[in-house]
C-alpha cells in the first residue's frame, strides 16, 4: 500500500475511503494510534493518510481530486439564504433540505 493523500481529520479520511471504495479502489487509513496531538485528541485523528494499492494510485488520486473539487464547489453554492421552490419557506445557506418540507435545495446532489 502507498500513500495517496492526507486527510485533514478522521472524518474526512472516512469519507475519502468510502468514495474510493465506491469507485472500485481499495483504500485504508493509516493510524499510529499513539501520540497526543492537541489536548486529549490522539494524533491519529488529525492528518490521516489514505493508503491504496500502488497499481490503483493514479485512479485514486483522480477520485480524491474530484471529491475535493466537489466539496469546494458545495461550500460556495449556498452562501445566501434560499427560498424553497415547493413551499416558499426561507432557508439558511447551509441547509441542503428545506426545514419545513424537506425538499432539496436547488443545485444539490439531493435535488431530483
């Protein structure tokens, strides 16, 4: 196994592993499980490496790049409050579903 990328934390690492596996890339996280990084947090939850088979490294890097690109795009999609097309309720910029009727926000992956 070879390092493909380093996630900023354990949560992002888990999401990346799931995304890679969904694209047929075998992936695991590295963790030393030992030292203290910040307060009582183990260092293994911060800056977690994603390991993939060397033969799948190129595909893994492509998948990771697209995943991160989508994440950055989603961070900017709903900077302003939005109005639900189904029920006309105002929603916060971070909501992907209407708080009132659970309709998907325009432009999200949840929208059908």
